[in-house]
C-alpha cells in the first residue's frame, strides 16, 4: 500500500458510524475508501451525503464535490446552500475534518493554504479548522526534500491557530495535547529515534504508545 | 401581475463600467453562464466582481477574467484559474481573499439588512489584519462587514414569472444568497415554470428579490 493510502486508511479509522465528516482535497479525499459504514460525508460546496464518483450517464452537473467531480448522493443526502454549508462547518456540526498540511506547529497551528509568494486563496480551509469537532491533518511526515513539516513554529501563512487535534502520517500518529505533541503510534519496524529525527519539536512519548496498523 | 421575464437586450443595457457585480456559482457549477456571456458582450470594464472563485481559464466566471473586464475580484480562491493568478502576479488584478464562510455571511448580511457578522474564522491569521475584534458572550470574534453589489447575476434550476426560485443540488451554492444582495437582481433559470407550476412547497427564494429573469 503506498504512503497516501496508508495515511488515508489510518485517518479514516477515527470515524465512527453516524459521524458527519468533511474531507479535503488530496490525501484526505482517499479516506472515503476506508470509512466505516454509516459515515456521511459533507462537501463544502453544498451536500451532506456525498457518495461515489458518478460515471458516464450518472454524471449530473447539480451533484458535485468540492473538486468539481460529479458524484452520486447517498440515500438520505441533503443539499445545502453555501451559508448553510458553512454554518454546519462553523457551528460544530462536523464530527471530523481531514485536511492536508504543509506545516503543523508544536501547538497545533496549521499552515496549509499558502506559501510565501503563493497565496491564492484559503477557500473553506480556515472555517474547517475553526469549527470541526476533531481536526485531523493527514500528510506525509516530511517534504519531498526530506525536511520536517512538524515544526516548533509554522513559517508559512497560518490557516488556524492551535486547531489541530491529530496528525496522521505514513510513519506515525501524533496527538496534539496542551503539553505538546504526543507520539501515539509508530509504523511497524520504525524507531522512536527515527521519528524524532524527522520532527522538530521534542515529542512526548505516550504511555500507551502502540504500533500503527498499516 | 407582470412577468419579470425579459430580453437579452434589456439585460445588456444594465451593465456599466465600474460596477460591482456579484456572480453565483462555485467551481464552474451553478454558474449563470448566459448572463456572464451577456456581461462579456456588453464590454463593461473596470468591474469589481464578487464571486466564490474565478472559474477556469475562459470558462464561466473565467470568461470575464479572460476578457480583461475585471479590475478587482472579491473572492475565496483564485488558484484554479491560471489567468487570474498571472494577472494577480503581474499587478493587473486586485484580489481580496476571504475565508469562504466569512465571504458568504458578508453577502448574506448585505442581503438581509445586517451590518456584518462576527466569526472566529481567521483569528490568528492574515485575515484578521485591519479588522475590528469584538467581544460577544465573553468570546473574541472578528467583525466581517456586509457586502452588497450593484447587480447580482445568479442561476436557479426553476423559476416562475414572479421570480420565485428553486435550486437543485450543489448548483445552488452561493446563488440563493447572492440573489438577495444586489440593488438589481438578474436570474438565469434553467426551466421557466408557469405560475403555480413551481409549487409553493418547492420555492426557496421569494420572487420579491428578483428584478429580471432570463428564461
């Protein structure tokens, strides 16, 4: 299983039947493949109950997801306009949101909408990390150049301050706690030292540290 | 009762240089494409457009970016349209970025007679720059002021001659909110229904918000 799917599968394990969940673009979007039955997906462009991608004649302009792909609504789906959609987001009605990350700080600040010199819009990202009950960042542990993405302080423009609850990567799962970043799970065959070498802040090791299921 | 259904010529005559125009639709879905085409045809320039995103290159809202008629865009995201990004980078287009939830509430306030909205979204980020913070119920919020537009261009699935409207699925998006926030409100309907053919239970926008219908 490649890293993206490992991350998506583990992030999806946070969802429980009955949850209403929003998935961001990229790795988070893959979580729908692994979610338990009874999880309903919300998309910011106005639908609770996003189902599979529509194919061929099933495609209808009026049912699409946030990346403008036509989808099939599930039984019990309800369309909502943008104001209602963001009321759902901001008003704490999402049980979880899975977002991509460029950087996460030791206090759970998230930067995922801009880099210095490339700031083309935050869309729904800031509302999502403001309102969702559990904010899960699903990302690879390091950049393509092998640099840490989990830092003492974010250097990119922030999406939200102290908003992240969990970080899920291909090598570990980290809980964001008031005392700092707590390493909760490590991928099979990896060591604590290895993980710590790829993360800037000093990690707290959970008393119930366990192996990550991949 | 006079039908609000009108002609392309009458709509064309509404557009003037320098106007602020709200345009419904999101990611090229639910976009009032025929009204956008009329706006392009009018040649009105130095426009400020208020819209969720800038569509795609020369597609839906992107047609206005492509035609060079837009001076400023008040929006949430421009990254999907390389032309918008290029114009912005070259200093030829002013871009005001809003979190989507704040954008839609600002427009809703404009339509609903409110001065602005209190939201926590954006606190601690660049969004809070130059904005007032207000304490309400012991909690800190950003004040985001209302937005109104000179002309709202929106799209609905079904409408009757009085302008009562119904929307479908994710094609509603910002349309039901923008339709209320224009000094002049023009709607493009996919299906023009007869009076009472659009039943009372299906109407979600009262016709009183609508001035002109393109059928």
